[in-house]
C-alpha cells in the first residue's frame, strides 16, 4: 500500500519519522487516542488533537521527535522545559499534565 511505501522510505535511525509515516495506523499513545488533526508543528515536535481515553476529554498532545534534535543544548533541556512547564499555572499558559516517552518517538 501507499502507507507501507512511505514507511519503507524512512531511515531506521529516526523512529519518530517512521511513526509519522504510519500516523494513520497509530491509534493511541498511552491513554491518549490521536486524531488526524494537527494543531501546530515545529522543527522537532507536533501538537495534535487527542482524546484522553479514560477521562473522555479532548487535549492538545505535544509529540516530540527527539532524534530530530541535533543541538546538544536543546536536547539536554527538553526535560528541563517539561519540569518548568509543570510548575506554571496561569490562565494564558497551556498546562502540562503528563510526560511520557516511547520507543516510537
């Protein structure tokens, strides 16, 4: 199929790229059911509309492709960013509720 062809073109060194090529087949990440709607994207991450399966609540899910980060400083500070974001509580700042990682990212 076309999806399999796209998937086979992705280098094995970046599993996140393989995940993106197979996005239609990827149904869930942890407790989150992905939708096909992309809210925004950057150089190494994508924000997607998802639904928390247990709470039945729509959320914005930031999916980061760590293998796309080439700058060691940026890679080192991904965890730091999550720590800082978890402590921010403001009506104009998106709240961070959970951090998880998989081999697919």
